[in-house]
């Protein structure tokens, strides 16, 4: 089967953490500093096929996402030296599971011109890792373009307009891994509280969707206002998704003018996103990764 990509980049969810599970708009972009790719090893020193990958493809067949013939083809390839190599850290919120889903889809599934059909399949595939999935992460890795999810649930591939001039984007390494599925379940339990659910619907989701609009439109001042509110909201209402040592750093950073901190994916550990709007010089401290 034809394979269109050589590498499958990580993703950065710019806007839509958790609210995407409520049907909100979302916007994510490729993070090409990290990626997965297929490799082949041969000879007497060839390693045994990856057990976790083999378990995943067996699950795909059991859930009727691939045929038995395709399963046999996959297993034959693995036995003959094919393996998946990735520089994307696992449990860090930048789409490690999405990239492997994209890699498998790209190599073994028939191509489809309908981005929403691709997303639907990838959503089912990635549910193996998280219990539930929007399919957004693997779609980013597969298309290697920004993807916008609209309020009707439609997915659109587009060119990333990038942050306005003067913005700097960083990742803060919490040095703690996490399980996305556990955090998603915790969020669903929080939604059972009608007060919290109303705050999500009336405060958080509108601000996320405004931020997406202003980002795509290049509206610098209005985007910054949204970032400030999103950062404050997440710090107050997603406190369980922020490790204590990150809370301390978060509070120190947002006390500086023009600095905003937000979740990177599910939070709980992994990376956290820091955005500066150009009102201060570059940040520099241990555990900080500069993206742009």
C-alpha cells in the first residue's frame, strides 16, 4: 500500500483543552521538532517485533478496524524487521499515540479524500490508548498541517497563520508523566457538577472559540485578552490537572506582564505551554523548551 509521509510529527493543541470533549471548536498545529517514523532493521542482530505495537494491531483487528489479511501483513512486516521509532515523549501531551496511529493509517489503510472520514477512523483507532479520542492528534500527524475543528464537529485542514509578531512560545517540562485516559475520566466526573459544567459552557468554551478566531485572524490585542482569561480559568478550575510544583511556577510566570500559561493537552504532567506576547525579553530557566 502507498505511504505518503516519511515522518509523523507531534502536535501542539493551541486551543481546546478538554472543551473539545464538550463539542467546542479546537485548533492544533504540527510540532515538527518531534516525530515518529518507520524504520527497517535486518541481519542476525534484528530485534524481536515490538510487543506493544503487536498488541495494538491485534486490538485493531478484534475491533474490526482492519481485516485479518491486513493484520497478517502488519505482523509479517514486523517480523521482517519493520519497526516504529519515535522521538515524541510519551505522556507529555504532544501526541505520541496520535503519531503512531497516523503512521499505521498511512502505511496500511486506503487513502480517503474526506478529512472527516479519516478523522472518524483515527478517532476509533486512538481510543485504544485513551478510552476516548477526538481523532485530532493523529489527523495533525497525518496531514502535517494545522487542523481546525468547527462547532458542528467538522474538521478542516488549513495553513497555520502562526502567532503574531513578537510572541514567543515555550514548553515547560514538568518532568512528570501522566495517563490521558485517567485525566479525561476525571474531567467527565467534574462535569457532573452542574456549577462546573455551566462555567465550562458559559465561560470557558466561548473564550476558547474567541481565541481561535482571533488567532486565525491575527488580532493581536484581542487574542492576548483571551489568553489571559483562559490561563486564569485553567489555573482555577483545572487545578487537579496541574502538579503542585508547576502551580508554583505558573503563578510566578503569570505575575509578569504579557506572560500566560496553559495546559498542553490533558495536563497532569508532561509539558505545559507558556506564551509571551512580546512585553518582556526571552524567558530562561531549567526545564524550558523554546519553540518559536
